[in-house]
C-alpha cells in the first residue's frame, strides 16, 4: 500500500468518524423534542410506563382535538394564549432590535465618556436571573397598574433582551470595516444612506441572530409571565401549560401537545432567517 492510498483511507475514516459523531450529537440534541412529540400522541399509560416505552403501540391526535375544543369542553384557550404570546414576543423583539441596533452601532463606531463603564453595566444586567426580578417587578407593576397587561410583559422582555442584542450587534458592526462607509460617503451617500446600504447588509447575520435570541427568550419565558399575568387576556403559552395541572394529577399528554404547538413558530422563524445566519459577513464587500 503506497503513501497516497494510506492517506486517502485515513482521510475517509476520519470523515466517517466525524459524520458518525455529528449524527450521535444531533440525535442526543433532538431526542427531547422527539420524545415530546411522541408523548403528545401516545396514551398516558405509555407516558408513565417504567421502563419507558420507546416505540408507541398506538398513536392518536386526541390531545390536540381536546386542546382546541374550547374552554369548558376539556380544552384550554390556546388561541388566546397563542395570540398573546405572538403579540408580546414580536413587539418586544422589534423594540429590542431597534434599540440594540442603535446601541450596538454607537458602541462600535463612536467614542463617548464612560463608554466602557456603560457597556459593562449593560452586560452585568444579564447576570441577574429573571426569577429574582419577579417579586420586585410585581410590586412596581402593581403600583403602576400594568399587571396582567401586554405592555407590562413587553416592557420586561425588552429590558431583558436589549443588553444581549447590543452586545451581539456591537460585535458584528466592529467587524464591518469603517472604510466601506467612508468610501460610500465619498461617492455621495449621506451618513444614513451609508449605514443602510453598506453597513447594515454586512451586519445582517448578527442582527438576525439577535432577533432569534430575543424572540425565543420572549416566547419561552415563564418565570416573569407566571407572576405578571392573571387572565386569558394576557397569559402566554408557557403559562398556559399550568392549565394541565390539577391538585393531584397532571395531563402530561396535553402538556406535551401544547409544547409542540409552542415549538412550531420558533422552528418556522429559524428556518425563515437561516440564509442570513449562514451568509458571509463581508463577502459582498470583498467580491464587489
């Protein structure tokens, strides 16, 4: 066996081992999601079985039918919860992105007094867990009269998401060469036009990543939502999971069915913006 043949065999083995390792890792990551989907379709007896039943003996959509059958008929107001979650998550994400783009661009491009201190202060706010803020926020919101409102949750989620969006977008704007914007201004663009036509397209992957993070944080958050909401007018889907719990029983199948409904918008959003996530940051400038 010559050296070239041995090298090709070694390369093929390494590639095969890499693919096997990636497959195992993806299987481990996807297993909880697959288990939730299966539990939403299988009988409760199989869900609680020990040892666990890996292959369901029968599948049905009874949990989904019951979930959408309406209040008083074994269901929950899932459509109202879904509407609340969508309004709160989308609105807070848009506001967080607008503030994050402005803040990230300012930190990346301008110098101002105490710049480092302001940046560190913003980042330190992310070190405080949301559950620790629930009680103080409850007292403040009670005095302001915004408990059980969309505005209250949107305000809380914007405050949670802005530090991370500023940090992430700041990093991407720092990688965009300043010379590109200066060249655009020399060619006749205003500062605003140079931002939107040159800098913003190149930082779009970071903005898309920040948007996904902000949306998922608002969409899946439970601790604050459970404390600051009371009625179906403002409850979100994570809080709606509590509707499947009773004093002595838990409807695991119904809870898993609602979890599947919660997963679908997150997957759809990730699929919609995936082209921005994988695009090269400065490929357009290099090729141009």
